[in-house]
């Protein structure tokens, strides 16, 4: 039966019923997820990722002077792993157990973005534990490293910083 607009009411009802079935399937799958594990781990990955990248950027910030172009040359290598992590995260949505997704969720520079994407599909426990331990160790190492660079870099006002110069600052005894 068609109304004045030419739309078949039976087709509309069938489409709505099909849409409701898909929504109910999605809600059932969401209900099956272990939220008591996912939510704390997402918070952990957010905080450790934030701390890791903030330590890296603090080291870069302490190494540059007034010239913004110096900062650009040092921030690009920091941003590349972060951008790569976003692309791996998109790929992990389609194939969460692919090799790229697994390694992206274990490597500390990308795990804070990729592992939260994989958490709803319950990755193996060893991958989760390895990722957590490596990321926590990486954060502690980066904070230590940033403190060493900051200690020297903030005092070396006016000196142009390069990666070679940052390496010298790491092992400076003084």
C-alpha cells in the first residue's frame, strides 16, 4: 500500500525492523565486553601515553631556544610514531589480530593508541602484560631521559640543539 508520497509502508516497516535487529545485535555484543578490564586499561594507556609523549616534548622544549624553527626540526621525529600509531589503530579495527596490529600494540611508542583499539576483542594475556610492562618501563626511561636533557638544555641558552648535541647532554657529568 502506497501513500500519497509514493512510499511503500511495508518496505519502510521492513527496513526499520532490519535496522532494529542490527542495533539489538550491536547492543548484545557491547554487553558481552568485559568493561571492568577495558575501562581501567584504557585509562592506564591514556595516562602512560600522555606521560611518555609529554616527557619527550619536555626534552625537546628544553633543548630549543627562541627560534621556533629549531623546535620544528626536533618535533617531527617525535610526531611520526604518533601518526603511525593512529594509522595502525585504524587498521587494527578491521584486523585486530594482524601482525601490524599486534606489534603496534606492543611497541611503547604506538601501544598507547593501538592497544585500546584491540582491548574489546580480548587480546592474549601475554600481549597485554608485555605491552603494559614495556610501556611503563618506557615512561620511566623517558622521564629520566627528559630530566637529563632538561638539566643541561635549560642552562645551554643560545646553543643550537641537534640530536647529536642531545646525545652529548645525556652523558654529561656535571
